[in-house]
């Protein structure tokens, strides 16, 4: 019997959310199939890859990454090199120095860096906070304010601070709101509901449903993404039809497999290789499970993942 | 030794003495001063607040007391130790839980009607309402020098002849009065007997002329409240009804804390005394007085309670209940007698215990199931008992399934900053004006009673109204501002129902985001249990024909509001029926009718118990339900329609 293909058609699609301004924009989401199921329906937008840089410059990054950014002395230089990376669709600036339990940089100090980076590059921008809910509630509305007109994605509001961040980014300054929850389909939906009830347009929300490094309880991530896509497409649940962005680098470069130096763990081989492996494995799995964009750090990971996306598109 | 004085809002005081370093909560317990401590002194619930009036206390600061409050003398009794003579004020809210014992005069027709209806329902199924207790008249030949049979043999022989039963047992209590009763009445006596096909037990003996009443006692032992009736065992008439707070409350609000407490040396005795000597026995005395009977005339007792409570009642180690694999000492037992546990009724009285199904589904549920009649109908019914544990039974005449979920004490006012049981001063119903955000409420107690807290049905109303008026969002966070909405220094919102000057206590009556969050979790547990159980049977909520709601949440429960907040499924309101304290009604039926008792054992053994913690989707369902009304709004079309208006 000949193979007779039956396409799996959905009467629903993921929202298309565009970030960036001018001629340099990227569109996230927009598809009506499961990830890479281009045989079911044409792919509207392929998944996107962002390059992560932080306000801490090149402090603590692996040798391979340092090598790529060699010669870059200012945040502006770093941002330009990141934007020029092969396969990069956007740049993601993480303001991790704002963490009160870390460097505790002031909001003004961080805003200066945000401006420097934004002025240096014209590619689409994602700005991530420091993960501390109180600090982010203060910092991210300011970020949204100074980047007016750039249509940036602000990562992220959480249940605890959605009012401050959601209102500033989504209502006052017309940016894209990132909504972050903790690997649970219901919590993700609940945050979208309360955010839209605040008045934020559902078409201006991108979800970060939470992530993990492959091998670190990662099955939950796959299952959650999979069910979110299933509900968004299969049940036409418009409170789950936001595209998903997954910051991969911050998860994978923190685990011991990626962070242990070769001197400490000679039998594990070079640190850069391990870090790249973790980053690529996790990002590939995220994309296959339902992420519409991933954020990576190493140039080789960025190149590999973007090649994979093109090959499967 | 230092002098410790507990002063109350009504001006009365209790004085006692203590050593330096003694814990204030312990001192209060010993002096019989009621201070609510649901967490049993772990400094985690923040309810045992007292105000330092004079003297000093060594007292740690906790999260529960704000700086300003600390400066004005508020302390948690459980973290305070004595270091000098001291006077503390015990606010009404701290002792409000200790509901005064109440013996109903039964003038209320509704009270009687519940029992009458239960009786009719059960008779309708063909179960006869009689039991093995009988009064028989016996006449014997007086002894003579030719007939020298001793008194007990004489009675035995007469009874044997009369009833044709071989074995007759005469206990010490009867033997003791036998010579006098026989001789005073010329060997014409009445005997109170329990007869089974091969055995006869003589409970009591009276003269022929005496007016004899055969009474029974049905008791529902709730984790929070105990209620009881004394009945005429022949007619089923209710002679007295009473209720009181469970004296074990001071050892913790929930069963787990009490199980831990009974594990301590002497703990089993302490907890058994708290429920029997301090609570049930005084109730029996009061009820006997009101019914005009002697306690010795109570010849049988039936207890319906959750598994932990019947273990603690019997003084049996309950620790295995909370440890895997959660095995109780008994499901059913017929080896319990009044003298074993010190219940102050006829010492030979048999105590029937409504059968348990598992560690967390106990006799209160099997007794309630009997009353709900779901086992006798082809329609699909859902029986929900809202207590500290929420228990559900779903089924019809062909099958029944049960499960239990941990709702926590929120339905009875626990875990809620201004929560209280449904006693005087509790707000039991509330509406909030959409525009002015001003509340209107109904309070338990005599007209003019000022509000001091919120009981379960009041909390349901307040949360539903706050949600419908858009004051809180579906997560229970405050999104509107106004005179009655305020935020503390950490940004936590609250809604003030009664400012200090309007309230009957020294504090504002308010509901905070933390309270709402606790309640959302309690209602989420109930709703997700309903969904999980139904979906395990491939049913959905539209297939439920009737919902029977039981429990101490109060007859004031507003079903519409309970649906609004997503506690019950969004099905037509006329399908919901509040059946009151079904555990007590069930105990009453089991007491009155041996057949009903057997039926309950049969129901218990036919019920399938579902352990929710082993169902992988339960957690998902639970998180989805922890939202008002639900993360999946398609489950609540009626509520959403209402929201749009």
C-alpha cells in the first residue's frame, strides 16, 4: 500500500510577535503546526536565535567566547560583535549585575549600559532583568521607557511583579512583554490571563515558560512546552497562543558540566566543548518541544543551531 | 513563682502562677484559658496573639507581629516565656473558636426535620428501624425453702423460658441491684436486654411500675466541632441535642498535629481526655438534664468520625495513619464499650463505630453516605463533606467511589487571619457594592452582635464578591484601590470588612491576600478532586445529577458564590443540596437501626477508595484550579457570563 500522508491541520495558530524596529525586525511564532512539522503546513516563521551578552562584559565567560569577542573593550563593542555573529537574529542583553545579592548595580548604571548597547546596534533587542523580582520591578519599567520606539522584548514579568512590568512595557511604552512562569502550563496561562486583564494586548506577549539544562529535570520542560503547544493549537486556547522564547545560555552555562575548568576536570576534556555541547543539546530539544526562539552564548552554538533550524525548515 | 493574669475583653480575669521560663501558651492550656493555636505552638499560624498589659514577657519577634503592633504589646503566646509577674489581654478572636457548649431546645423544626427525613428515606429503602434493645416484663416465682435457686439463676431461667435463648449474661451492675429490685417488686420486673440470635445481655432491671426509657447517644466527632443527640431507642425521638468545640483543638487544628501530639509521652491519654472527659461527658450531663433522663439509661452509643478522631477517641495509637503505607488499627470494631474509654453512660453500653474506609476517609463519610442515599438511586450523585479534610463520594446504586483531599482548616476559619468558626461574631454572609466597595454583612449571634471574624461561608461570599466586583484578580491579588483596600509595608493587600471602631474586637476585621491565597488552595483542592475523580471514571461534571454538600461550613453557604469562586462545578444551582451534619444523622440511623448499621458496613466495603496522591494528573488539575474561577474558563461558562455583565 502506498504511503498516504494525512496532514495534521489545526484551525488555530501561534500569534506572530514582531520585535525590533525599522528594517531590522524578527517575527516570532505564527505557525500552525507542531515544531518543524513543515509537512503538515507551510512554516510561517522559522525559529529564531538570539545572542546573549551581559552588563558584566566578558567576566566569567569561557575562553572560546572570550576569543570571539577579542578586542571588544566596551559594551558597545561587545554588542556589535554579538549582532554580527553568524546565525544571530537578535541580541539579548542580560542585566545580571543588578542582582541585589550580586553586584547590585544601580538602576541608573544599568540604564546607561542599556542605552550604550541600544545605540551601538540596530538589530532587534531583548533585555533581560536580573531575576530579582523587586529589582526587576524597578529596573525593567525604566528599560522600557528609555527604549521607546525600539519595540524591544522585555524579559520578564513574573506573577509577583507583573503589574509594574506588564503595565510599563505593555501599556505605557508599547514594548513586547515577556511573561515568565515556572514550568507549569497552568501557571503560564494564569500569568497571561492576569496580564491581558491589565489591558496588555495578547498579541504583544511572549512567554518564557521556564527552562532547565538538559539532564536537570528537563523532562518537565519538554512536557510543559508540548502541552502548551497542544492546547494552543488543538484547543484553540488563545491564552496559550503566545510564542515561547527560552533563554538557554543562562541555564546551561551554570551547570558543572559546562562551568568546571579543564584543570579541575581533566578527564572531561576542554571546557568550551562541553559548554557548547550542553548549549546545543538543550537548545535543540527546546526548539523541538515548542520554543519559537532560543538565546545562546557561544558563537559555535549559535551557528550550529541556526544551521539546524534552516535544515529542518 | 510569678503571677500570670489573663484578662478578657469582657473584663473577667484568670490568675495562675508559673515559673520563670514557662511557656505562656502552655500556662494558658493548664489554666483552661482558651487561646486558639491551630499550629499547636509552632509560631507558624500567628493566631495565639495576646497583648501585654503590664509586667514583661520574654518574647521572640515573629513575622506575624508588625513593629507597630509589637510596640503596642502584641505577642504570640507560643513564643513567649514568663520572666516576671505579667498581665496579658486575650482578645475575643483568640478564644472565639471555643464555642460554648450549646444544648438545643429542639424547638427548631428544621433541626428535627433533618432527622425525620433521614428516617423516612431509610425506611423507604426497606430498612426496618429497629434495634436489638428491648424491654421485657418478666415474672418469677418468689423463692422459698423448697425453691432455693439464687436470684441470678432465677432471672436467667425466666428469661430463657421467655425468649428461648440459651445464653444469658448478667453484668455486675445488674447483679448488684438484683436482690433489692426483685424483692421490692415481688419478683415482677422489667429487664432491658440486648438480644441476638444466640445471646442475651441484661443491661438493667427495674420494677414493673417504673417508667423505663431506653436511650441511645449518637455523636459526630469532628476535628473542630463535636455534636451529639440523645434519642429514644424505641421511637427514634430526639430527646436532646448538643454541640461543643472539640477540646483537642488546643493540641493542634488538624489531624496531623494531633497525631504528633499523641505520640509524646502521655499524649494518647491527654487527647482522649480532651475529647471524652472535657467535651463529650459534660455534653452528656447537660443533655441528660435537658432530656430529663439519667445517664445510666443510655445503653448504646454510636460514633461517627474521621479515622484519626476515632483512633484518638479509643486511645489507640494513630501514628501509623500518617506514615506510609497509612494503615489504621481498625476499619470497624465491635469491641468497644463505655467502660473501656470512660464515656459517662451505662458502663456496659456498646459503642458502635461507623466504619472507616482508609486513613483519610473515615466513619464520618460512611455515615454521611448512608444519609445521602446516593447508594439507592440510579442517578449519579456527588457527596461532598467540607471539613478540614475534604471528602468526596461519587456514584449511584451500582457503584461508589471515594477520595479525600487535604483542604486545610480554611473552611472552618483556620489559616485565615480573621478566620473563626461559625460562632457568635462571625460574618457568615456578605455582599459588596460594585461602585462604593462597601460591604454589607450578616453576623452569627443575637441582633446587634459586632463582627469579630469570618467563618467559612463568609469567606466564600467575601472572595466571590471581591472577584465579581473586580477588586481582586483571578489570582486573588488586589487590583482596585479604595478606602477599604490597603497595602502593608511589604505590599501585601487586604480588604477591611470592619474597621476597629465597627468591629467587636480590638482589631480590624480584614481579609488579606495571604488569606485569599490559602482559601484558593482549599477550594482548588476540592474542585480538582472532583475533576480527577470524575475523569478517572470518564465522566464530566455535566453528568452529575445531584450534589449533596455536608459539613460544618454552615447552612449559610451560598452555592452560587461557591460556584463563582470555582469551588463547585458550574452546573445548575438547583442540583445542589445542603444536607447539614450528615455524619451525625448517619450515626443516629446506625444507632437506631441494626439494619442501617449493617448497611453502613456494607457500603463501606463496597466503596472504592481512590488515592489522589497517586494520580499523576492531580497536581496539574490542582494548579489549574488555584485560580478564580479556574484557569480553564470554559469550565465556568455561567460565571464568565456574569463577569461580562
